[in-house]
């Protein structure tokens, strides 16, 4: 019975990583906060899949703000920690 339970654990899907989890990790490890827009920008830079928003527009009202290098490194570290990359 234990062997069946162990095999079942291997086939369970990984939990989804939320932006909140990434923010908490960066806050705890590096001591500063990161905005969700910065997390999304880093994911775009890395070519990761993004959520398809139903209300997306063709043109942005404001240009995207690029995060500073230290925040990019912190977010990348968090994504590696959560095994997204």
C-alpha cells in the first residue's frame, strides 16, 4: 500500500506558483518588495508563458516599466527557487 501511495505522489501536478508567493519569497530573502508588473516583465523577458487575459488591449495606456537589475535578479532567483525556470 505504501508503494502505491509513493507512486501516486509522483503523478500529482505541481502546485501553481502565484505572484504573491514570489513577492513573499523576495521580501523574506532580499528585504524589498517587488510589484506584480515587474514579475510579469521578467517572465516576458525569460519567454515564460503568460495568462491570456480576456480584457487585454492592443495598445497600452502607459509604456511598461522595466525593473532595476537587482529586482530582476531577485525575481529570477525566486522563479528558480519555485522551479519555474
